[in-house]
C-alpha cells in the first residue's frame, strides 16, 4: 500500500556520445521527462521514453508533459494504491498516451519496491540475477564505419548485434557484416521503413540467417506483417505495432510475428509489459527487451523487467557509456566481458542518482501537489 503525495516533472537533455540514426531520423542528444513521485516518505522515479519528435511514436515530450501535468497527475495525486499494478487501470479514462502513463506507472513501481525495501525485479516477478545484453547500431555514413562499430561491440562482449536498416541500407549492410564477422548473432530493425511491395527485397535477407527482422512494415500494422511472414523465412519481430496486450494477441492470432520486442514505455508501464510477456509465453513466443536510449534511470527499470523468465533473447540494454558520459547514475550500468548486466539488488530500481548531474541537465521543472 502506498500513497502519491507529490508529482515532479523534469525536462532533461543529455548529449549522446555518438549520433544515433534510424530509418526516420538522426539524433545527437536525448531529451526526456523524468517523473518523481513522493509518498510515504520515499521517492520513486520513472523515465518517459517519448522523444522531441513524433517519429517513433505519436507522443512527444510536449504531449507527455501536458498529459501528465493536466490529466494523469490529478488522477493519481492524493490517492492510495494497494499495488502498483493498479496504477495503469486507474488511468483508463485517458486514452492512449502510453509513454506518459508509463513514466508515472513505473515511478509508482519504484516507490512501492523502495517502501518494501525490495529490488524492483522481485515485485515484477523477475527470476534472473543477470540479463543478456545486445546492442543496436544505427545507420552509419559508410559500410566501413558500420564494420568498425560492429567490431567494437563484439570486442566489448555483447551477445547480439542489431543493425538499423532502411531502403538503400539493407542487403549490402548485412552482407558486409556477415562477410567480415561470420555467423555472429545478428538481426536488423527497419522501424517501419518498408511496405509489402518490398517483400522480395526483404526475402533477399533470408540467405543471411538473421535472428529476426524487427518491424519492417507500418507502425500500426499487423495484417501486412502476417502476409510478409508467410513470404519470408526470417522471423518477424514486432516493436511499434505491439502497443497493447490486445495488439499482441492480435499479432499472435494472425501469425504476424514469431518474436516480440517489449518496451514498457510503449505499453503503458511495467504491468502491461508483464501481461504482454505472459501472453507471449503462453503462445511460445520469445520476447526481448527493447531500448529507447534511456538514461541510467530508465535503463535500470528495463534491467529489472528483463529479469522475467520469457525474456529469453538478449535485449537492447547496453552499458551507460554507449550513450551518456557521464550518465545520471553513478556508477553507470556496466556490461561484463561475457555480455551480461547484473540485476541491481538494492531497493527499488537499485541505482544511485547523481542529483547534481540531474540539476545541471534539467531544462524545466514543474511540481504538482495533491
Ligand atoms: O536504447 O540502444 C537503445 C536503442 C535501441 O534501436 C533501439 N531503439 O526501434 O528499437 C527501436 C529503437 C527505437 C529508438 S529510436 C528513438
Ligand atoms: Mg525497434
């Protein structure tokens, strides 16, 4: 049982160590909202994964700020919850805006775990003490640059390499990586850059034995993905399309994918992510944890969630130093030589926030009280 007495929003900007390019944009820094919830003498933290632009999802930092401040805060403030899984249903009147909801919901899980003096993973139902880590490598200026990045990440011990693709940066990029690095665990992510008319081009990737192709088609589609999956041998993994438990059930029923990427931010928080995890497990669909270039705070949340049993493939949860130097937490998230990250054992998300760094990176702050 916990109460929510104050909600604080911070808009934070951190420069990225290196630019990150997907099929829809290249970014040089990450701007996000950090949510703090106070209750029962402890503070819980959640990181909103919306971006500055509505390119990955319809939400942006500006919409999330507005929706949290004006609609979500009034629903949660002054309220006592028996369990953090009750937070998402209590926001049902607000339609959509899963990233905004997730930031608040995940802060509530952190708060509840801290109150019990338990690591978050224990509350979530996690069963692992460490998780397997993969990397997502953005579109590069040249195939040489790509090879250099892949070499570095393999050296660091990462267990799976994902490269971003788009029309014009696909077959040749994969061919170059396979030619140089052989049978490494390799996958691609298109962020919805293709249509069903490109099925032959996507089938040309079959000969490379990829672990999967992530979200090749439209961000809200399942039907065309089902048609594509019938035409290609590479397993389809859905990311953007899996925005709810129902979407996951539909995708599975239509055989639109064989693997699912779970991001709590896209689904409205940990509770919905666990439901998707469970639905997939019941249907024999493996899941892995996606990434949204989170700071160490959101990253820690992801590590705890990824400790659940059906997260059986390496996730996009890599070391802090790939993104932010310094990170907002000290020490940052580290990846061992064998490509694993230990699940923090302290209370809540179990990482130590450097509040001076948070203050220095904060562009705007807003408190809402009960
Ligand atoms: O956190 O390392 C990371 C990024 C992982 O590729 C990644 N994320 O579609 O899966 C994805 C992308 C979305 C982020 S683009 C803003
Ligand atoms: Mg993706």
